[in-house]
C-alpha cells in the first residue's frame, strides 16, 4: 500500500436535466476524521450515505465537502400571493375612500415584500432519484481524484521521510564510532578528573572515589540509546515500506527518536557526542514535522 498524505483537493462536475452539480473536496491534517458537508437546500437527505462512502476511503484528516447546484437558466415563473393581494386592495380601497391615501400603483404593489415570489422548480420522484444518483456518482469521482492527490503527495512525503531516516541512521552510527566512547577515552577522562579531585583535597577516600567514577562512567554510556534508535529506525523504515494508514505509529516513533536524542545529549561527556546529539534533535524535529501530514 502507498503512503498517503492527509492534505489534498479534488473537484468534479456532473450534468443533469436539473442543472449542473460541482463537488469540491478539501482535506487538511487532523488527529481523527472530521467531515463537514455543505449541501444545497433540499438535498440534506444524501449526507448520511455520502459520509459512509467517504469513511470507506478516508480514515484521518479534516475534510470539507461542498456541493454547488447550478440550475438551468430560463425565464422564472412568478407566483402572486392572491390572499395577500386581496387584503392589500381591500385596505387600499378603504383608505382611498376615507381620503387617507392615493390609489395603489403597480410599482408600489411590486415593491411589497412577499406579494410576488419566484416559483421553485419541483422535480417528480423519478427526476429527483436520477438527480441524486448523478450527484452521488460525482461525489465518488471527486473521492477518487482526492485519493490520487493524497497518494501523489504521500509518495513525495515518503521519499523525504526515508531521507531523514537515513540521515538519522548515519548520525547514530557516527555516535557509535565516536572516539570519545571508547573504554580508553572514558578511562583517561575519569582518571584525569579523579586525580584533579585528589590533588584538590587530601581527605578524599580514593577507593570510594574510583568506585563513584566507575558508576558515573556506566551511567554516561549511550549503548542502550544507540540500540533503541537502531530498532526505531528499522521499525519506521518497515512502516514506510508497508504504507497504508501509518501516521499515528510514525508519530509515536518520532517521539521515541526525540527521547533517545535528548538522553544522548544529557549523558554526553564529550563535545563531539553533544554535537551529534544536537544534530540528531534537528533531524528528528524535521522528521516529526513531516509525519504530521501522513494519514
């Protein structure tokens, strides 16, 4: 399976006897699946089915699906509210007879809100079903296009993440080979530190001091961190090769990368190892930032 991004855009248009319908799907990052539909009035009944179809294709991300209905242009039918018109004319006649108003004019009547309205075109059951089927088909088409854009971006992100993993792996191996980690180097540094302490205070217990130095040297060893980083690198590489919905697991591994990098920096007793640890943290941050886009 391919790696998929959570971001994408798709557009699809369908023509029906009732007019043209345009779907636009916009997807961005999200912890879960959050979908919002904007449907024309009178087509809300389609939302439940559309949600089921979308959930079968998309598992994570914030997605907006909007549908525009472009009706066929033509001369609209006008509807006169006869009851309202009768009441207005009756009231007008009484006011005119009493000398309180002038006879009504056509433009005056046309300006009365609600007196004249544009009739909505109604569809019979067969035409409505045909329209709905076309709209759902257009939505499926838009989903396919959205999936394609998410896969294309996911492929690019997968390449970037693979590069970051190789760079992190190279730094891990560099840390493992660093001369400051050799037993001889550690012993030499500890000997120098112990001798400096002894010279500064004759009352120190030399045997106990050597024991404490050995304990500190053990705590400063980063072998476990290096082994764990190698294991995390192998796991992340396997996820990228497998593809599919892997964003959450990659995010967890990126947190583990960050934790081990911090530990290397805190344990480091040499400038060279500290520099490697800092470089690791930079690469891990870059890796985690890109992972946020993966489904």
